[in-house]
C-alpha cells in the first residue's frame, strides 16, 4: 500500500490563511507587520525567491520592502544598511537573501540582524532560545516540518526520530525541535557508521543531506513518516531513468524542460513508508508560509502584542 502523501500545498495554504487572519486582527489594533528583504546583486534564482516572498506579503497584508544594494557593496555597507533597518520600528523582520557575493562576509552580515527581527532564525540568540525552549524565532524549514507533523496528526512524543544532515539551517534546529517535542532523536551525517541501519530505527526520518535520491528503501523502517527536505535538480538522462522511468508526467516534463526536481529520497521509499512528503510539493511549500508566520510572530514579540498560550514553533 503506497504511503500517505503529506501535501505541502494544503498545509501551506492553511498556515497562510491563519496568518492573514492574524494580520487583520493586528491591523484592527493599529499594528501592521513589516518585512524587509535584502537582495545584493543580480542572482536570478535569488531574485525569483525574493519576489515570491514579497508577493506572499502582499497577499497576506504584511508590509514589505525589497532592498537591492549593488553587487559591489562592501560588508561594512551591508551591515550599515541592516543597522538602519534594525532601528526602524515598522520593520519587524529582516531577511538577507543568500548566497551573498563571495567578497561579503555572510556570517558578519547575518550577525548584524537584530535577534528580534531575525525571521530566518539564524542568529545565535535565537538558536539559544530554541535550545532552552524560550520564545524566539525558529528557522523556517524545520518549523515547517513540525507543522506538517502536527497538522497531519503524526505522533512525535516517544517516537524515534532520525535526522540525516547536521546543517545549522535545517539539521540541527530540526533535531532540537523534535527533542523539545519529546522524540528520541539521532542526528546522522557523512561520518555515521552503517547509516542505513541507523535510519531504519526512525519512526520519523528527516532527509536533509543535499544529495539526490540518497535515501533508498533500505534506509526506511516500514510505516515510517518521511520528511524529504532536499531540492535537487536532475539534468542527466541516465539519472532521470534510474528514478523516474515509467512516470509519464515526469517524462513529459523532462522532455520539455530538460530537468526535473528530486528530493534527498529515492521516490521508491513511498512503497515502504507510512507517510511521506513529495518533491516538489512538500516541505518546500511551507518555507515561505513559515517566513510569513515568523514575521507576524516577530511583530507580536517586539511590539508587545499578547502571545497565544501555546507556542508551536518553540515547543515543536
């Protein structure tokens, strides 16, 4: 029996509807959340991402600004720009679109963002808040993964969870969120011995290793829930045949576009899993929704609006 598909489009639309309602409520009390997105230079992929974030703000009633300093900007100039945005009360969230040009010190730039406005959840202060279960801003992709589990009514407490990947952006915060939600968590990486057997312990398996189709059926515990964070582009016809031969919809797309997208999991894991996120249409769809949610949350935390008693992003 094939796995239940965890539809990222559905969950993202639910979150956006909830955020829009919150924005309306806040507007009634004279508060409009605001997001500033900084895009340095002219990276076409980054331009697309930032435009989609600005468009989401417009749809939900959040004020937004796209700030586009030239590619020749220095680290000091970008830091000065961030300090100006930190000082503006109507800006609740500051997003620095990565990657930055190679000559700019990305760590220094990200550290310049006020923790209160760090809607990406990357600042060490917010990492500390997550680790100690204090109110704060959580990285959008792991927070989206937790929303998928919660909205799909998948048990977390007492379950074995395995996270494949230890990045600061996904792997580590994902493991902490699952730990905070009372799962028993193992973090795996390239040095893990006998990775398939470790992964097979997981009632919940999060694939965030950045390698196309790396997680195969031998990694999967029958009935497990799989959250596939990977977004990888396949342009090689041999690789395409390996993963998608016989998939008419994919074959048509590949013939037209000369590429297709695959996650970190071999699509055949769906034959063994109990539930899994598709790629595309899974975890990625929640990232922007959670950015919008974080912007509203930042506005409430900063400007003293009453917080709900339950903080899903902190508790998991």
